[in-house]
């Protein structure tokens, strides 16, 4: 059975909308996690531990590439945010290209 283009367009549009809805939530969670490093009590709380489990695996590869400057200033979150923004822009461009080609 071959799916008609309209169904494919609707599914792709839904996926794109879902990603574009989740990304800001993920982004602000990362910002909160970054700011929690200034408040050690927050980072050690249950909420901080949950954020750590979500964001540390994402930040770790960036820390391997760019270690903290002077052992204090960690630029990995900034690089991660830039990479995530570029990824989202590229993903949206791909979705838009596919959806446009199906019309």
C-alpha cells in the first residue's frame, strides 16, 4: 500500500512541530542546569540530579574537545547550545525541503 502525499506531509509536519515544541523545553532545561552550577545546593538536590542525568551525557563530549579554561570557565554548554541550534535549523531545512517536494 502506497501512502498518499498528503498523509506523509501531515506526519512529517507533526514530527517537525513536535521537535520544535520539545527543543525550547530542552534548551531552557539546559540553561537552568548551567545556572545551577552557581548554586551548589540546587545542583545537589533531587531536581539538580535529574537535570545532571539528562544534560551531563550531552555536555561530556564537548568538554573532551574544549576543556574548562583555567579549570574554572566551562564553555561546553555554549558550544552545545550553538551545535543544537545549528542541528535544529538543519533539521527544519530538511523537513521543509521534503514537505515542499511532496506538494
